[in-house]
C-alpha cells in the first residue's frame, strides 16, 4: 500500500523547522549528556583497558572502509558493530539510545579490542544526521534505527510511521547530500503478512498485517523508487530478518529491552533468572502441531554476519535487492520455552493467553537466495541460541544497568 505522501511531507516540513531552531542547543546538551553517560558506563566495565584502545584515525590510509551505523547500540546493531570491527571496518554509530544502552558499545569495544565513534542523535533530525554522516567519512550505511515491536505498533501506529518512515527519509536525504550511496537496510519478514505458502521466498506477495510491517513495506518501496531514479549510483541491500535470538558467546552483549520485552527469548530469560513470574504465550489455538505460533529463530551473530556479506555484495555490483535471513526451520513458542529450560536448567512457568493482533500462525524462511547471492548461511541452532542468551542473562541479571557477573 502506498503511503500518504502529502501528510508525510507536511510532517517532514514541520519537523525540519523545529530541528533547525533547536539544533544548536540540542547539540550542546547531547555533547554534555554523552560525556556523562560514557563516564558512568565505563565504570561498569570490568576491564579498564578498553579506555586505552586506539581510536579510528580518519586520515590513516590503512583504515578499511568506514561504515555509518544507525541504531548501532541496539541488540542487532551492537552485534553487527562488533563483527564490523572484527573485520577491520571503521565504525561510527548514530543512536538516540531510546531503547538501547551506551554500555553495549563499550562492551563491543572491549571484545573487539578496538574503538568506535559514537554520536548521540535522532535520525528524524536531518541536520544533525547529515553533519554526523559527513564528519564520519563513511562510504556506506547500515540502517537499524527505528521502532520494532509488532504489538506496540498496533497500539501506537503513528509513532512507527514517525520514527521508521520519516526517519528513513531523513537518512536517505542525508546520504544523497553527502554523496553516500551504499545502504544495507534492516527490514523484516513481517512484510510478507500471512503466508500463502511455506517456506517464504522473496517472491512471496508483500502484504503486512500490522503497522510495524507496513512501515517496513513503505521504506522498501522508497528504496526501490530511489534506486530506479539513479540505478547506476545507488547500491541497496534489503535484509528481511526472521526472528533474531541468542547473544554473543562472551556473555558481554545481548538483548536488553527497556520495559516489558517485545520478543520471546528475552522474556523467557527474564523468567528463568527470576525477574518475571511467568511467560505469557499469546495464542494456543493456532493451526500448528502444539497450537502455539511457529517462527524461524536465527542467531544474532549469524544475522550480523549477513550484514557483512551484504556489504561485500554492494561493493561488487550496483542494484537494489532483497534477501531473507533465516534458518529455513520453524520452532514453536513451546519448543522455545522447553529448549531454554533445558539450556538453563531452570523451570519456566507459562500461561496461555488470547492471540495477539497482527501475529501470524507460522512463518519461516527459504534462505536459498542468501546462500546463492551472499554466500551466507545460518550455522547456529536453537539450543545454541538458548545457551548463549542464558550466558548473557546470568552474567547480566539486570541487563546493562546492573553489575556484570564473572
């Protein structure tokens, strides 16, 4: 479905005037806030050596390609930043920390043994975004920033169109102004809606069933239209994630949502660690083997490596393409709960509730195209995801805000 572009333009115009008048004061406050947050967060890291890691040098001819990562402090973003650093890339993160922690990036630096640049800002602020992108010297962008919970989007649809659609438009405008034309976009399998056949291929009709999925559809169409306007200039990879899960094997970084988790595994983990009483399962009467929803869970490290594979393809050829990132296998909610109980050795009580608006019964990927075009495959199974996430949860019982356990 096409967006209401007249309304979108009006919202953009209003926001542009607001940000232009507020930019100077905001930049000052952000700089002060960033300094305080970094100082406070650094105290929670057990290895002070991270403070002495070398910062990227913009003029250093030995630096690899510089990557600008929006939403890089989030769950998938932080793991991808780690893999980018490990691969030798120079990384600049642009994040407003609305649902993430600066501590995640300090931990990333600790694991990688390298520094990254961090700029606090909102992608809807086009002026600040353009300045940050220009200063970074980046030649490509990985775009994670946005709201991402299906249920939350049903209750607050306008917030999703504001953050996701308008924010992405601002990013594309900034990229054009800075002559940066390579983009890897974080999309979602929600764009497929209720599956007409399984597994889901990239040729499946696009028909999202919730506002979150609709915002992804609109952004994907924007990207295709933008590429069509200058096909020899823009290089765009669209990655349709299925269900990210797990954590880095170190237990230093993982999924730490603020408030009630919107994804299943962190909710299960918080029950296992004692932060919540029971898992709420939304729907036990689906047409599936055990009545609960079936999803394609993919390890977040495998998913992160998919972004590096996408960047590699963009480096070799122009185009605008979409690929699924999933395992090709489905697991039910009850199977996930049982696997996490086995991995953690903890009892995990649960309660059945009604179906959640916007959810589908079964969804899993055909990942053939990713294997053929990106040479990418998911290698980590469900039990590995559960073990890695449990290690993260045990070491961080209260998430990034609490004490790191050895």
